[in-house]
């Protein structure tokens, strides 16, 4: 956003509570690799230029990439500056920080979609003898006590941690609810090549039928590894990880799992098939067919012959639970009435509702399917900067037309 505001000659400052790339430095587990290939690490006027465009960055490389971009863009970042409160003024906003106060006409909430671990209320019923970690407090398998590990959630984070912890020699049970299955490669190309080139990733928020649902979808079961392998439930089960249904309740120390695993699997398989159909149709229509491999279809997710419906958490079988149940933003510092009763930001494609001059970036399907990814920031920022330029020039009434143009 800073880079495109500079292009519009809009005077601005970037406030960061830690250092540049803070979330990558402080809030991720040690082994994290991006699930987006290097060639997709693109920010305005800046892109990965190393020798391995099809590889995946590890944490130190991501930090280097983002700090390199901040320097390249000469972004006016004030680090170690935490925003503690934002209030409305007649013509803008008062931003209170731990280093003083700023007044501005426009404000961009770029504090991320993943500030707090979303842990279900039922965690309160877990016996004290079981150590509970979130994806923020998990760093590596060495920090875990001996014994079995229950991982709740099978989105990108859950499947990656299940794989890592299982490889460390611990028995792992994975609770699976609604999930998004994806093959890493399809017809000889990375799945994100298909997402990007077929236009699926760029699909706009106002063209998505059920936007609410799209915004709530878990992240896809993907991992970035040297071998470009698929990390789906078939891979995990074959490795020896026990797959159980969604964690529905913890009663008297016993974890109870839903029984609808076969349905969940069938739904995820069907959705993946439909996505592959979309890719095939695009390849046919654009004659890309000749450049890629033949059409493929993948084996359905195997339903285990018998699935456990309960697990006694007092028995000692499970020593650790990792809540990989998603993330949510933290807006506790926002003293402006722009949140729903569920604490979600009310916005139209990043233009915050009922708060003239306030914008948001980096939220799920904000303006495009790819909005929460590094690669999604540029297009969204360009749209919103254009909107802001119009607003600052006193053309606030044309907001929607400009933004959607
Ligand atoms: C586990 C995980 C894996 C991911 N993997 C990928 C991937 O493979 N590829 C990909 O493209 N994207 C990935 N993402 C998404 C990516 O991390 C970012 O969410 C995305 O790049 C959007 O960046 P952002 O700057 O909006 O948010 P963030 O990177 O979260 O940055 C927000 C910044 O705001 C700061 N901040 C927050 N509150 C305050 C405050 N009150 N005052 C001052 N500063 C504040 C934070 O310190 C942080 O630096 C992943 C996300 C997660 C959680």
C-alpha cells in the first residue's frame, strides 16, 4: 500500500508494532515454508529473482524478501510503534500509539487477518494434564512432551503440523472437519500456476456467488516442499496418522468426534474435481492443452475402515493438543463503530463501511480470491489507493464506481 500511495503522491506513514515482516519473524513455527512458489512472491515493482523460481521460501528468506521490498520501496516505516487506539475525528482519524499521536484523513488497516488464534470454546473442557498449544505457541516438535498429539483442524497449518510432528516419531491424531483438498501439481504444473493463469485466483469479490462462505473457507491442504509432493489426507493416513472427525465436544475429559467423515471427504473430493474441471475447460478454450500434460484425476480420499468417535483425554494417550483451527484479526484497538456483533470488519472490498477514508487490506477474499496472499496485495492496494486518491480529492461520492472500475 505504501508503495502505491507513493505512486499517487499521497503523503503517508506506516506504523509497525515490531519490525518489518514482524509476523514472519515472531508468529510462525520454525520450519514454515511458503506454500506459494517463489515466482508468485511478487510485490509492486519487486519480485523473487533467485535461481529457484519453482521453489518455496523458508522463514528467513521470507523475512529477507519483505525487508528487501520495504527498502526498495523506501517505505516510511516507523517500527516499534504500536497503535493502541483509533478514534473518528470530524475530518479523519486520531491514531494513538505508544509513541505519541497522529492525525490523518485516511487510514489503512493492514494489521493482517491472522493476529489471534481462533480456538473453539470447548477448549475449556480439556483436562489440565493435556498441554494445549496454538499455531502461535507451537514452534517445533522438540518442545512437545513425549506422547500422542491431537491436532484439531486440517487446513494448511493442521496438515503441515500433523506431518512434521508425526515425522518426529509421535503418534498423531488429526481431527478433520470441512476442508479444501488440493493436489500440489496438476497436468505437470504447480496447482498455483493453474489458479493464477486460469483466472480463478484473480476472481473478484463482487463476482463470487456466496462471498460470505468464500471468506470463511479454510486454507487449502498444501505444503511447499522440494519434492513438490501433495499433502492430503490420503498421504497422511498412509504415513500412519489417524484421521478422525471434527471435534464436536469434550465431555468429562473425553473428546467426542463427529461421525460424518465420509461426507466431508466426498465433499472435498467433489470440490477439487470441479476446480480441476474449470482448469481443463480453461486449458481447452485457450489452447494451453498442448503445453501441459494429459488430464488427471486423483483417487478419492480413503475413508478409514473404522473411525474412532471418542478419545479419553485423561488416559495419557494424548499429551498435547495443537489447535490449528484458524486465525482472526485483532481490532481491540479500533474505537470506531465498524465491527459486526461478531467482531468482523464491515467493508465492501476493503472500503470500510460507515467510516469515510478508512480502508482494509490483507483480509480473506477482500477484493480477490488471492487477497490474503503476498501476491494478492498489489492489485487490492492499487484499487484502494485509487479510491483513496478520489476521496482525498473530494470525489468521495464516486467511491464505488472508482473502486470497482
Ligand atoms: C501460517 C500462515 C502461512 C501463510 N503462508 C503464506 C504463503 O505460503 N504464501 C502467501 O502468499 N501468504 C501466506 N500467508 C499470508 C501472509 O502471512 C499474510 O497474511 C499476507 O501476506 C498479508 O500480509 P499483511 O501485511 O496484510 O499481514 P501481516 O503479515 O500479518 O502483517 C500485519 C502487520 O501489522 C502489525 N500490527 C498488527 N497490529 C498492530 C498494531 N496495533 N500496531 C502496529 N502494528 C500492528 C503486525 O506486527 C504485522 O507486522 C500465510 C499466513 C499464515 C498465518
